[in-house]
């Protein structure tokens, strides 16, 4: 492994799992009232590999990365790309006159 200095260029994602104590709800039922789960710092998420709670700063970053990935996935499902022969007609290949789309028809 190569030695490097300073912070990483990209933030590594940590695999998250639901907290086994509160089952991802961030609260546990006490005798008379609900209390914040101390095993996951009241977030409902723990590190999947170790089962330990993440620090708040790291948890915010990891949840933001997961949210951004989910939003990208939703956008891909809303706007599917054309595949197969249809893709030739949908995307510009700039081979026609003046850089327009040429389909060969």
C-alpha cells in the first residue's frame, strides 16, 4: 500500500445496517415512555461490519451519500435510457450534415 498524506480524495462509504436493539426506529420502549437508543446514538443505523454506532459527523456524511445514491437511482428509473436500435434514433451521433443526427434512412 502506498503511503499518502492528507485526507482522501473521495469519501469512502461505510456499509450500514439497522440497529439490532431498536430495529432501526432510533427509540426503545422504556417502562413508562420511549427513550433514545444508546446503542446507535438514536439514529437507527450502525456499522454493518462491527455493529458499533458511528460518530454523528460520520453518520451525517454516510446518510447523505446513501440519499444521493437513492436519488440517482430514482431519476434513472423515472427517465430510462433507450437501448438497442432505438438508441441510435434517440441520441445524436453528429455524423449528419452540419453535425446533425444521421440515422442512415
